[in-house]
């Protein structure tokens, strides 16, 4: 089977490319390199033994996308490409709506025209908004779209709806929507990992920059939450587990639209992440405690039972392993 990965040189796309190749799939990548580097292709080759064919195309370029799909004879598309900086999305909402939603619409139009009928989409736990956390974690039956606090999150919510409407109108198409929790870690080779351009927004890339001395200290956003240790708790998932979830999703794809959470079901606090990092690195990180960040929820974790039941998938790697793998990537990329 042959799969096209949009955004395939990015963090999650590149790890999924590796796992797809390992599972015997043929992979091609379409990316505009806005937030990734072309060298990732050589790293994928080093890890998995095959270098994906690469198309430097922007999803806004409809004829470019159509050309790639027309020549490729793909069995499926995995759609990772998109802008993902929460803060930036508040500053530049139109760019986010145009690129994320417009790009997806172009992709679907091109898939329709070329009859590439299977799609896996990278969604986010952010679609669950600010609802009360159930004891067993957020599950896929819950209402989405209430209390989303930023345009990035809204684009994920809206794209899910675009996909549902499209598959309803074109029943020979099928789609799987994967809602990611908090991906961290790196391939165990240390050759690929999270390497965002510019100033990072997420916890682990900031921790990495603090460790390298590129940011003077980590500011923990709030330690007065009603949680175990006062800091926020999240469901951190090793990116290799996440990537393997995509392979399962493709294997098990059925008619219609299916939605799965990809998370571990466990909540780990910001303090616990810092402690795990310090233990693996063998040194203390400079840490400050600051105000709460607007829009943050105290606790967020998945109920991953549906993915286990229907895809036969669950996480196999813990936070400690993720932190060790992150450090290996950091040391390799210095
Ligand atoms: C964020 C987004 C979410 C998006 C996800 C992946 C918000 C509210 N949510 O999730 O929509 O899908 O990223 O891009 O922005 N933290 C610190 N100090 C820092 C950075 C983070 O204490 O310098 C804390 C945060 O307060 C949070 C935790 O670390 O409690 C995780 O933060 P982050 O990595 O940004 O992920 P989320 O906020 O969970």
C-alpha cells in the first residue's frame, strides 16, 4: 500500500513515516518545509532504510496537490500539515483559518478528483474544549467545540466537521480522525525529534531549549491548581506510540468516519515532567514559578479504551522513556 503524508517532514509526520516504512508501506511526503527541514528525509532513510519520495508543495497550491495525487496512485493520505502555534493563532486568526481549513479543503478536492479514498487526519484533544474532566478521562462520545479558546483549536474542530460532511456526501470515501493528547519524545535512534523553528510554545521544546541554555529558565505556568502537586496535569504520549497508532488506524479503516483518542490515559504533572527530565539529564534545570497561562486547564487526559478495543492499540512507552529519547535526540542534534 502506498501512502501520502502531508506535513511528513514535521515532528509527528516523520515518526509516522518511519513506522509506516517499518510496517511495509510505501511512503511519499508532501510538505512546504515551513516548520521542518529537508534533512529529515535522510534521517528517515538512516532509521528505516528507505527514503520517501518528496514533493515540496504547499496545500494552498491546488494544482500542485492535484499533480502529486494524480501521479502517485496512492491508497491513502495521512494529513499532518498545518499551523499549530496556539499563541500565534490568536494573533493571526485569518492565516490559521486560511491555511489549515483552506489547505484541507484543497486536499479533499484533489482526493475526490483522483479517487484517493482514505484519509487519516491529525486532530487534537483541544476539540474537547473546557468541559469537566470525567473520572475515566475524555472519551470520544463527549460533545466537542464548547469552550475552545483559540483559533488553532477551532481549525481542528472545524476540519473534523468538514471531513464528516465530505464523507457523508461521498460515501465511498472513509476517514479516521485521531485526537492527539500531548506528544513528546523522539525516535529511539535519536535521529529525528521535535525541532520547531523559532520560539517554541509547548512544554517539552521549551525544556529542551532551557537545557541547551538557549532560554535562561523554564517558567511553570501556575502551581496553585487543585492537582496532586499544584501544577497542571497532561496526558503525555510518546511520539513513537502515536506514530504506531496511525499505522493501526490505516490497517483497521472502515466505511464512514471513525474518531479515536490517542493518549495513554495517564496524567503527569508539569513538575513530574521536570523531575523526569532532571533525572535523565543528571542535572537541575533552572525553573521559575509564574502566573497561570490563559486558557490552560488543570487536568486533561484521554480515555483511550476505544482505540484499544477497535484498533488493538495502546501506549507502550512511558514518560521516562520519552524523556530519555528526547535527550538522545538533543545530544545528536547539537
Ligand atoms: C497546547 C494547546 C493545545 C495544542 C497542544 C499541542 C493550549 C491551551 N493548548 O496544549 O491546543 O493541541 O498544545 O500543540 O495552548 N507549561 C509551562 N511552562 C511552559 C510551557 C508549558 O508550565 O513554558 C505547562 C502548561 O501550562 C501546561 C503544560 O505545560 O500545563 C503543557 O503545555 P503545552 O505543552 O503548551 O500543551 P497544552 O497546553 O496541553
